[in-house]
C-alpha cells in the first residue's frame, strides 16, 4: 500500500455442465471468455471466536470512502487509474458518475482489506459480469457473489444488504482477505476457496485472465 493511505485503517467446474460468459472490454477491444460452471459459492465453515470478531469488526466499520494520498504524485496516479478504467468500464456502466463511484469503492475496499484492486476487478467480472443485482443458482448475490450466510455469521442477517454496492464489496474483499490468510497467501487456493472449488484450476485461472484486462500501467 505505497500509493494510498486510507482515512481509516480500518468454475466452479463440473464435467457434466459448463457455461461461457463472454464479455467485451471496450478500451482494449479484446474479447474475454471466462469458463463458468455449476455455482458452488463459498462454504460455511466454523470460525473461531477471535476470527469471527475480527471479521465482524472489519465488516461493520463505516469509514468514509475518501482516500488520502501521501503526496501529489500518488494522487495523480490514482486519478489516471480512475480515468483509464472508467473508459474500459463504459460499455458496462454508461453513466459516468456511476462508474466513478463504483471504481472508487472498489479501490477503497480493496486497499482497506489489503487485496489487489486489479484482482478484485477480475473476480467481479468472472462472478457477476459487473451486475449489481446478479444472483447465482445457489443464492450468491451482487457484484462479488457473496453467499447470504455471511450476513448472519458477521452481521445482522439481512441478506438484502448484499445488493448495496459498498456492502457487497466490503463483504467480498474482507472474505477474500480471510481466505488469503487461511491459505497463507496462496492466491490460487484462496480463490478456489472463495468459489467453493478449492484445488481446482479453472476458476482461479479465469480470475487471473480477467484481471489482466484491468491492469493499469501509469507509464
């Protein structure tokens, strides 16, 4: 986290059934085909009290979505990132203010949870194709396809909140960070756990491939 300081520190694959999600990234002109299959979703597993408390606190904190920067150059890098990715996202979210709010929130929640923002964008593309109200066959919801049981385990049990942009991104990034910690930083295994297909290659590879389309080189 060298470029930004926050105000608060606060496919699933089956041999019998596969689908393809085809998405066009307007800025690059590339077509990305991500292999998806039967929805599995995160598995509900027992959490020790200390982990549950820490995750609940991470979810509950309502710090403002306002990044702070160490210097002007860091702020300018962020603004260039925001402008470049806003153009790439234009086909999916035509309204400029909607795109800016979404990208700022993805940036904030990724940095806050200590996960790579490019990876999170790739995960969102694979999970929901950037659809706010996406629902999987197993009930996973929103941009990051969060399973409703997490709202009971870590929050007030109101699964409808997962259709709120910041809430969904907050849950998704915190859960991904949790799985990274459980897998001792092994991103391949953490992504498999996020998807409910731990140890299988197609889902992590789909996320890695999608993430490449959201890389930003400030030059």
